[in-house]
């Protein structure tokens, strides 16, 4: 976590990079337990729970996640956008909370790989109930430049929720939209016989791969100039359920930069 409370009975917080160990104690804004300040030349200053750890808040974050959050926060502040790190909301705690166009409440959540689809859907619905427009971000990596990619369930959920795109953070306020296209393969036709009835059957032809997708990269977008808030109703499909949601997303058609 990048921010902690200065006392267990208050919501007043301090950012880790502005804190000093002499200012201790610090407290987790989620569970109220005391946390310790970790600083160093090779990592982003942050707070961590004292062992044994029973609170999930702040656990599982990598240095890349912390770097993403602090970079977006700094860029938004430099642009004069009202924003807060890890703001406490009723039933939610976004990584970054800010006001788009100085008035529309928006949240940015940097997705961790261990978050389930169920929790992702519940948090998205909670932001909807709070009247907050949310942007779920994935960290960009080189696997999205390969010809075949095996997306995780939460990536496919976000892909559906954001109209066939996932949004990946590159640096600063640069966001890379990515589509995950189906991959079909041509298989040779063959004849086979089912046990018992002896009837000949034919298989082969076009087959859609179930596990893999083809990443298609679109032109990079800017968080403040290309994204807009959008209110969406619930949607039910064959194998997918999307709750009512308020999303912060790109609504224009984007040119591809290179299909992989």
C-alpha cells in the first residue's frame, strides 16, 4: 500500500514517500492494524503489514504495480487534476481516485493476477452503486506482442465489459488498448468410426482455438484526452454475466498499429 492512516481512529492518511520512520506508528486503512514503512533506493516507498499478515489489503502488490500507481498519480497532479491515492470509499478503495473534467468521479484499479472474476464483477458493480466510473488497467508486457496469447479469465471478463478491449498501462498517462481476437485453424479432414455402431464420421475443417487469442494492438491513448465516462446496463450472455456498470473507456474507433 502506498498510503496509510496516521492513527487508527481517523481516516487521515499519509503517502509513504512523504513519511519518515520517526512518524510511526502507521495504520492500515482497511483493517486498522499497525503497518511498517518500507523505503529504499531500489523500490517505491510503501507500507506493509507486520507478520503474521491476516489482511489482504496491500498484499500481492509487485514493484511494477506500485510504480504504475505512483506514476499515474503524479501525472494527474501535475496536470492539475484533483486526485487521491488509495482513497477510502464505502465498500471500495481504488488505487487512484480522481475527478475527470474537475467534476466526474473516476477510479483506476491496477489489476492483480490473483483477483477472481467474481470479485472483479462485485467491485465493478460497487463502483456503479457509488456513482464512480472505473477503469481497470493491466500492466503491459511483451507477451501481448506475440502471435498467440493465453488470456486469464479476468482478462476475458474485462475484454467483454469494455466492448472487446483491455486497457494496459505503458507509462505516464499512456494507455495501450488491446483486443483479443479468436484464432481459427484449418485441420485436415479425416474419417473415424464410433464404437458400437460402425458408422463412418467425418471431422476436420475450421477449428476455433479455445485457449488462445491473437492480440491486436491499437493506437496508444492518453488517459485525460481520449477516455470518457460511460453508463452501461447489465448484460447476460451464454457464458457471461455483466452487472450494471460505470466505465471510464475510449469510445472512438481506433486504428490498429500492427496486428500480430
